[in-house]
């Protein structure tokens, strides 16, 4: 591994958060778009089913792939 473990963890966590913000909007539908009735006082743009567990799992897989690419680039491409 081209990085010490604490640095590798910091890089992975940073990549994970960046990927999470890219994945969060995928498949989100508001109550208005879904044609569902919404309770009084709720925001019309609030998601009906955000599926956060599925998005966290997808984020973890994508972040691992991106981290692996960064580690390979750091090991072989950077002198």
C-alpha cells in the first residue's frame, strides 16, 4: 500500500463523502412527482423514499473502486 494506514483511511473517508453527495440525488422523487398526498406542513420537495441504506452501500462500493484507482495511481504513476 502506498499510504500509511491513517492517511489511507482519511483519503477513503474523503472519497466516500464526495461520492455520497454525488449518489444522493439518484432516484429521488418528491411526493408531488410521485402523485402521493403529503401531510400538511411538509415541504413539497421532500423525498418520498430516500433509500439511504441502499445509497450508503452503493457509495461504499464506488468509493472503494475510486480509492483503489487512487492507490494504484499513487504506487505506479507517481515517482
